[in-house]
C-alpha cells in the first residue's frame, strides 16, 4: 500500500496521453484502469495527531479521483498548461494536489546570476522581446530607471539601467525622465519600439513634490505607485485613487491618480523566475530572466538584496515578510515596478491573447535593416527623441491609452 504522489505520475513531455503512475516499490508503470481496484483496497491513515479529539481533518489529492472523474491525463495537461504562470501553479497545487502553496523566498546567489549573464548589449532590444516596461525608483539625490523587455510566459530581458542624477524636488531630473520615455529603442532584428508603461515609486521624504512633477509630465504611460506590505495575488496592483499634488508650490486637491502595489507578491514572482534552472537543455525555460554581460555586479547584488523570512507577531501568528540582506535594493524595486507595469498593460488578465497580438503587430510592422553587432557596454545617458525620423517611430496597439485592452 502506498500514498499516491504527483512526483510519481510520469509522462512524455507534451504527450499527456502517455501518462502512467510508477509504483514506489517496484517502479513499474500502473495504468489508470487499475485505479478502481486500488481505491477499493485503500484506507485512511492519520498523518498528524489532533490536539482536539473532536476535530478531524482530511487531506487527499485529485490523483485518487475515481475512473470517469478527473483523469491522470487531464491532470498532466493542467500541469503543463500552468507552467510559467504563478497563479495557475498555485491553483493547481491547492485544488488538484490539495497542498498548501509555499513561496520560495531564499535569495538566489548573486555569484550564480553574474556567471550566467549573456552576450547581448545594454540599450538594445533582443528580437524575442515583444513589449517594454520600466520601473523608476526615486532617491534623495537621483532617479534610477530600469527598462525591461518581455515575452510570453513572462520571460524577461534587462534592456537598460539608467541613473539620472539630481534632486527629485527639482524639475531637471524629471525632464530627463521625459526624454527617456520619448526615446526609440532599437531592435536587433530591425525597427524600434518605445516603453509602453512605466511605474514610478513615489515613496520618500517629499511625496507631494514628486506627485506634482509627475502631474506636470502629463504622460499617460506613467503610473505613480506606492508599495504596500502583505500579499495580494488576485489583485497585486490596485487603484487608482486620487491624491493631493503639490503643483508650483500650491496644493492641488485630488490632482493625481495613485496605484498601490503589493510588492511582496511581485518579489516572490521575480525570485521564482530567478531560481529557474536549465540543466543540459539548449533552450531557456519559460519565464527566464536574461541579464546582459554589461550590467554591473553591484546591480546584480541589488536584484537579490532581500530574503523572505517567517516571523511571529505578538499574538503568536506566523507571517512572511521581506528583510534586507544588504543596504541597497534599487534594482529589486525597479524590477518589481516594471513587472507591475506589465500587469497594468493587461498581460496577466489577457494571457495568450496579449502576447499573440503583440507578436502579430511586430510581424506586420515594416522592418528596417537589422542592427550590426553592438559592443557590450553600459549605455550612455538618455538621448532626446528624433522627431523628424518618422521611419524609426514605433507604432503600437498599446498606444498611449492602452489600445484594444481598454
């Protein structure tokens, strides 16, 4: 007699019809038609001692479903369909396997991430990337912006890391950010694209002033945000709500739309993708985080600057919270904001339709000559747009207001 475990449900990848269960005693394949006899000979066995003798709990997975109900083949199909989708994986674990979902919050080794950097240039969009988003972190003496490219399954590429010096209380750094958002990002396969959405963290000492500068930019692609603790996987970005903004020294009531971001949810999502392994496979797994050779080691350290820890509150209840392993974590914050920007575009809501539409648009767009090889080095400061170069202007269904998603 044995406990049916998902790990022993074996099938050929992409062929769920080949699924069989392998006995833990002899490792021989068991067809699902034997399940009726197996269930008839089964029994309930306690795995925990209840403190209250009048309380009884039961735990069972869908692997035990009688023949004609949920089949092993369908379970295999559901598992393959959930790959690269954190929410679907969680649902599968909860509802099919009857298991609790445990976030993997250990920080990946920064040395491992440094070693796996790839030979693509900063400042250039790889051919596989379908859309660009950005995360902006506001510090006392600078603004840091990271641009990320995305493809289906939330595979991502760090496109560029830009530091704009200057106090965020002044207008200058925000004008430089506006130039950055107006910039055309060249694709290695030809053509160009622009940042479709950017989330800006407004937390800091002078939030009202930051609100005022963002309102002055009047760019609908910008989503002012505020990070909140806790977990909200169903709605990790909420809003907007109207907040007061300081414009030209005067308070403008309800002058800016503000979004709240459940940062714990997106940090766990990033770490899950950073922990993906390749083994001996030639292809990158879905959800892989691609880092360019030219990115500095300090930036990589910042990307994994926090770790998820389990603590107890005063009442004895356990909770999970993120704690810093090192002082600087701007790269992690920007990555979280760029992922939240992708959520605002509708990538999570629309799923495959979102990526298929982008793929079709890029395929139908006029293609310029592919770029020549570019030396891998940190890119320079953002340049002003070229308004007269109409051939380089990317045309996107995302547009300024979200295109068909609205």
